[in-house]
């Protein structure tokens, strides 16, 4: 109370009132200028964002109206392969599902992606003979909005961090139907394999997608047949990056469809009437396979036993049709080497890419 009285006396004292009033006025002006500057920055960034969104919408609209109806594939080799159709015959919803329409992704895209299987299911990988395999750090269908500057986004796959040049393996017998350099895309060097129901024992066609390879061109050709466990290329971190340098990791994903038809163009791969599939679900031996039904399963039923290839080239189990995309260490060998805990498995799995021909 005494302090308040003292301040009031000072303020009304003719000797000090002018100085205090002047200082208060200066302080008020400083605060006012700072607030104005901040508001200006916000308005400027807000206007910039709005302009960007308007440009993006305009670009998308023009592409849908004028380019989509005439869209053709630039992959000449693809056109002779079984199931290939023109990209203009694929419904626009599939373009949105795959996230390859020009322009910024929208909440409408995310809604379609969820409708077509991109939801978190709680699937957990287990490996035969207690195998030690690399698991995801960025997992299926997590919210990626914060990584896309506020633009609505979901993570369209699973990321397995491994050292540069670790061999990426074909998850099943199949055919190479897609190869993309993707210089202006976050996916980087990409490969897509097509698998028939006979090759996977699944009641539909599947397509496995592998991205971020450390080499272009890869030692593969469109139309080439591959066997389960064949080396597709070296792991890396290729693709457009943000402010941070991406760690080397394989991003892998799976599409499914009852239709045998598919397509591609320079921006990516398309599956007619396709759905996203959690990559772990790809290894499921019996139904259900519908994402809504899987979501309702018991936790125990969501633990899926998965085959793999050892560093020595052996398939476990030896009759498996599908394997994890990196080589693993069988549990009995891992126990004999206690100095190599699971978090150091990546060091063991690293293979010199120059001698891969000798281990295939």
C-alpha cells in the first residue's frame, strides 16, 4: 500500500511527473510498434499461405479438367505387361488415395485414404524362431501433419532405419512394374512389384512398394521377374528433404485389389480399385483382410508371424512365400552373440553391396 502511495506521489509531483509521463509514453509506443510488427508478420505469412493454397487449388483444378482426361503413361515397357491400363481409366479417387495429384494434399485426400485402408490397426510383427529383425520407427498411418508444415497428411507405410547400402529384399515372388527416380518427391528412388494371388496365397492382387534407394538406375528392368529374397537395390535416403537430412531408411508399403489392373505415370503408381494395406497385414495367412474387420480383432490376433531371409541367404521357414524386406538374425544365433543386442542388429545386417551377386 505504501508503495502505491509513493508511486502516486511521484507521478503527481511536478518535478517528476513529466519524466514519468514521457517514459510511459515511450514504453507504450515501443509495445505498440512491436505488436504492429508481429501482426504484420502474421498477416504477411497468412496472406502468403492463402495465396499458396489458391495457386494449389487452381493447379489441381486445371490438371483434373484438362490433363487427367488425356493422361498417358510414359512407361512404354509397362504397356505390354499383364493388367496394365491407361492412367486416365483409373478413378480420380485412387489418385487421391495414392497422394499423387499435383498440388498440396488436402483433408479430402486424407478422408479418402482412411476410407481405403489407411487407419492404424495395431498390427504387430513377430518372426519365426524368435528372429531379430529391424522394426519400424515411423510406423503405419501415423499423423504426419506436423512434418508437412500443417498440411493434412498420414504416413503411407512403415519406415525401417538401416545403414546405407543394406540390401533391400523382395518380399515375395513378383514382377517389376514400377521404377521411379522421383527427384521432386519425398519418396526418392522407388520400385513397385506386382504379386498374383498364387504368388502370395492371398485372395487378391498385391503390390509392394519400396522407396529411398541409394542408387539410380537400379539393376532392375520393368517386366523383370523376381524371386522372394532377391536383392532389389541398396538402402538409402533419396528423395526431396525438408530442413533436416533424412536418416537412411526403407519406406515400404502395400496396395491390394481384386482387380488385376494397374497403371502408372511420371508422378507414381496406381492400382485400379485399390486399397492401402498395413504391410504387416500382407503376411497374414487367413482372413479377414478388410481393414475395418481387422481393427476389431483381439490383440493376440494382431500379432502376425513373419518369415525372413538370414544374412547367410537361408529362408526361414524354408517354404515361406513372403519375407521381411531386410535380412534378419535367427533367435538361436542371436543368443550365442550376447554382445550384439537388438538395437545393434543393423550393423550385422549391413552387407557390402559390391559382393551381393555371391550371396543371392
